């Protein structure tokens, strides 16, 4: 399934990476940051359905939104900070 999706996205940079841990564990950091008030959400027509699925997780019939949200959050929060220029004088 992943290989097929990557082929479909051949004009984009798409990579498959393995998941570690169960979905609830992976969702934990995002959930904690939401509870702490550290997450802003862009208003859009998709909000209500997305919030309903996240609020029902892990007991929801579908968990794709929760899983992809956790993956995106964890990827971005674990990314190294952008490089910055440092001036060195000799």
C-alpha cells in the first residue's frame, strides 16, 4: 500500500518511514500540547469533522486523522531547528 502511494506521488518528494509504538502512544505528545493550550488550528470547513475524530480517539470508528495528525506533529516537533549563520572572527 505504501509503495503504491509513493508511486502515485512520483512528482513529489515522498518517503516511507516505519512507525514505532502504538497509535495512542504516538498521539500522546500532540494531545498533551493541545491540553496545555499550545496548539493553534487554522479555521476551515474540515475543522468540525477533524475535531470530532480527535476527540473520539482511540475509540472512534476511524482514526486516520488522529494518526496523521500525530505523525505530522511528532515529525515537526522532532525536526532540528533551522540552521543559522554564525559569524566567526579570527
